[in-house]
C-alpha cells in the first residue's frame, strides 16, 4: 500500500467512526463531513448515471461511495470509480431529505413519515422511526441522539442505536428546516415564521424568535449567533442564548437556502437569484453575485470558492464574488456539489448524477 492509499484508508476509517452530524450536510461549511477541499474547474464528465425521475436533496460521500436519494423512493449507493450502483434501498415513498451519516449508517427522512437508518455497506435496514407526517428535513445527530422534524410541526428525538423515541415537541408550523444540534440546544426554523431553541434533553422550548413569513432554511451557528433565512426576504442573526435579534439583511425575494459559514462570513442564496456574503458580526454585505433566476440550495465551501447549484453549477471567488467557472450540469432545488479535491459529484433535479473532473 502506497502513502496515498494509506492516507485515504485512514481518512475513510475516521469518517466511519464519526458519531455527530450536527447540521445539514454535517458542518457549518456544508461540506458533508469532507472538510474544506481544493477546487479545480472541471473539464469533462467522468461518468453519468440516472437514478430516478428527480433528485431534490443533496448527495453525500464516503470512501468510494456516493449516496443519492431520489423522488422515486430509493437511496442509491454508487461506486464513484465506475459510476455503477452498488446497492439500492427502497423506502415507502418519495425522498426529499438529504441523507446524513452516523457511524456505519446512512440516515434519511421519507414522505411516508419515517426516518430510516440503513447500513452504508450492505444497504440493509438497521431501524426505522415513525413520525406522523412527511419528513423533508435531514436527521441530525449529537451524543447518540437523532433529531428531526416533520411536516405537521412535530420535532422528535430518538436513540441512534435503535430509533426508539426520547421526546416529541409540537411547534407552530411545518418543519422542513434541518435542526442544528448544539451542546444542550437544538435550533430549528418552522413554517410559522419562528426560530426555536429547544432543550436537547427534554425538547422544552427555551426561546422563540419571530420573522414575518415561513422558514424552510436550516440554521447554522457561528460566534454564538443563529444564522437563518426566512421567506420574508430577510436573512437573520439571533443571539444563540436568548433569541435576541442582532441584525437582519434584506434580499430581493424569499430565502429557503441554508447558509454556510467561513472565517467571519456567512454565504446564503436567495430566490432573487443572488448569492450573498455577509459579515457574521454586523450583517454588512461583503459581496453579492447573480448566479441564476432563483437560488434555493445551500452553498458549499472550498478553499477558495463558494460553490452553488442553481440552473447549473458555479464557483464564486470567496473574497470578491467573481464567477470563477460555470458548468451547465446540475440544475438543483436543494442539492449541492460534492467536492472531493479532484472530482466533483453533482445530482440534478432531472434524476441524473454526474462525476466531473
């Protein structure tokens, strides 16, 4: 085994033992647990695979496998070298939920009102946990507890080893927002226009903060600040301890995109077609760049760029917002490009998955 193979094996093994997946796509940079990687402009497609009639969530990557959920109700495990399906798990209905990892399991929500835990190597079901309505949010994991919300406004906490219930809490509207699981606190947005902070051990509401329209955006925490978008056109910063408004920034249309954080800045998309980068402490605009007619997917960060899928895939310079490159692949509702350093994996609303390099 050469040095590169040994490094890849160690990296893969460390991912398999990772137990916490605290937010949408694992971390505040929305990297799916891969960390910040280098990014090169793609020149060609290595392979292309059709996985169903539509993909409305983001893929996740581990080792040599890409996991993609589709509206056909299947979770696909794809060998990234060949582009062929290793296994396929059929759930009970459409899947809008972006999958999460926990140990050797892939977790995802389904329109049949269940969260499924599936073995990442074999595709066999480990457990399922039932809610009472569709689950579009991603399951998040912290300290052996899985947290998720459903379309009828219930937040639920279950044990990661078997899916048995720990607590439930009724909120004021549908929950499409993926919760952020911090130490002792769960933060989540709701269709009633409120951001909630819940006690992670009991589900008790610690505080709630009000916006003027529904929230589908998933929060992120930076500098003790909850950052989240609302359909009322504003991007908000709330004190994580008290829910006090620190600042808000108005965009041109509603925000269902979920922010990604780098250094002291937050990047977020708006349905007005722009990606905005704002200072976390003040809300001051650093730059904004138009990338499409509507941006609903979250950004993902590389070493030098903010990447976004909106009518294709684009990379924007972190410092200036200048478009570094565009690829015509990857029209997206909620998907993000998977950045591995050399290859970029992209899932599209038309059900196609691409490896581009």
